[in-house]
């Protein structure tokens, strides 16, 4: 066991994945449909640079919101000339507000109007804080 740990522990993840994917089938486990896997099953996906998305932080935030299965509704609005996303989550009351151009700026409100008012204040304070920090 010590020999195995010594040999593989220092491998970069990319190299380890390449090694695992070249193993013969019995060592990798039987081939099954993804829907048949038990919760918690670790999947090792081969590294394929041509399949990677080159997205910025703003685009990543939008993707994360739009692809979240718990999101019930997304409304795109403008506040202080910035796009904001009003997000309503399943089984939640009120709205969360995200500002994609300022990924760490977010707020919430009980309804759309309150959420948009809070977004205006949050954006102003966020920009003010950024200006004084530089």
C-alpha cells in the first residue's frame, strides 16, 4: 500500500485521470448508465481541453443561476445601468438579486419592488466600497 501511495499521491489530477481512464474496464468498474449510479458515486471525467468553456466570472454566475434546479423564476432588470437578476427559488418567498457585473454584490427582498430598491442600495454601497479600497 505504501508503494501505491508513494507512486500516485504526488501525481497532478490531470495525470491521475489520464492514468485511470487508460485502465482496462474491470479495474474501472462495470459500465452503467449515469442514472443507475448510486448517490455519492465519484465520477472521473477525462480532461478534454477542446470541451472546456472559456467564460468569465459574470457569465459563470449567470450559468450557475439559470442551470440551478431550485430556481423557479429569473427576471432580468436594470438597476443603476447594470443588469440584475431577480431570482425566485423553489419553496422560498421573496427574491434574491444578483448583479452579474459585480459577482460579489447581492441582496434580497420580500417582493420584486423591495428587491430592486435593495439592489440599488447594494450596488451603490458596493461601488463606493470598491472606490475607497483602491
